[in-house]
């Protein structure tokens, strides 16, 4: 599964950059707050030290949970195959997929080198919102990136990111569906486990309340069925 993490790796790397532009509503403001937390951590010479790796990554992991709705991303990426899963299978999938995304996020953001993100605007429609941004490289190249967000318990989190019009959830959905259609759901789980085992210090699979904590959201069995 060589391309499985490519899309979200890019999205994770894009959002945690220097923020420019005027403050907007709650979705943008909350994103900005989490971004500032990570930038402060990455800019601190003390936190860059090897002995601070665990603490630094803990802070970044917490910020990822504030920015992304991992359970909702998991549900939407699995799409029609989600309904066929048992509560235990859903919990396992959220943890495996969320762990992969989280690891990609941490490994990429630690290479932060001062790129900028400009807030273009936001649109709020009830419990959903879109925050429109542009990523500007040091060479001045601008890439449009939109964050589709849902609110729950007063917190806005992204359930999808589109880069130049390409949806990352749709990208994963197509990959997951192809694997399941070709070799079945157990094979998808095996591939996600294999990617987890490849990483240094891979974490054990969690269930129940631990699944929610590991992915920055509620236990998988309680994931809302939003449109």
C-alpha cells in the first residue's frame, strides 16, 4: 500500500505553518490556536533537543487531535464498508488508521521550515464549515487548500482537506474500496497493521475509551453519523 499515507501526509504538513491574514470566525480561530501551539513548540530551541523528543511529539499529537476529527475521517474514508463493521472492528479501524495519519503528521511537521499559510475566508452552514486557505512556498508558489469542518461540543475539527480541488478523504476511500473489493476487509486491516509495525516504537492497538484518546476523538462506537 505505497500511496496510502501520501495524501494526508501532505495535508498534515501544510496546515502547521506560519499563519497570516485577518481573524475570522470560530473555525479559523480554533485552527489558528492549535497552529500557534505547535509553532511555538517547534520554534523553541530547548524543545528541538533529542531529549525532548517524547514531550515535543506529545504536544504535536495533542494539537493534531484538536485540528482533525480522526474518527469522522475514518468513517468517511471507509464509506459504505463502515456499516458492515462491528463496533469492535470500527474501534480497531479508527485506531489503526488514526495512528498512521498521526505518525505521518508528526514525522512531516518536524521538518517545518517557515512556509506560510494565508487565510482566504470561511463559510459556516450550521454545524459545518469550510476554511479556505492558500499555502505559499518560499518561492512564492501558492496552493489552495480548503478544510471541511464539523463542530461537536463547541470544537471545530476537520473531517476532510482538499488540495487544489482534490479531496484527501476521497483519495483514501478509493484506495480502501479497491483493497476491500480485491481481497476483502481483513486484508485492509492487515496492511494497516503492517504499516504500524514498520514504525519504530509502534503502539499496541487500543480499544474502547483508549481508541478515542489515541485518535483525538470519542470512542469509535459513538461516532456521529453526519452527512
